[in-house]
């Protein structure tokens, strides 16, 4: 993989094209990375107790490593 944890990257394709963020976690076996603020989806969470309320939370999902490009922040 050409990127690793804590690298700053920009997204090249998809619904979040042009967004930038830091890599939170890398999954080398699946060739995916978790980028903060990118590929956020709403997930329905079940109630823990009977009679309790469920909730909708926003969760970040991994993107394929080929869809990100490392940003050089050195000046």
C-alpha cells in the first residue's frame, strides 16, 4: 500500500471526491483505509433494553486504497 496511518490524503473518486482527511486505520488485507470525515453513512442501532429506544448514528466506513492519494504537506 502506498499510504499508512496518520498520512493526509485526498479522495480521487466517489461521492466524497475532493475531500481531504487523515487516515485513522489501514486494512492491508482488504486494501482499504479508514479516512476521517469521508464515506460517512447512517447506521440504525437497536435498543439495548426492551422498551428502550434505538438510535441512528453516523459511522465512517473504509474506502479502497486506490481511491485516495497521499498529500505532501512539506513546504
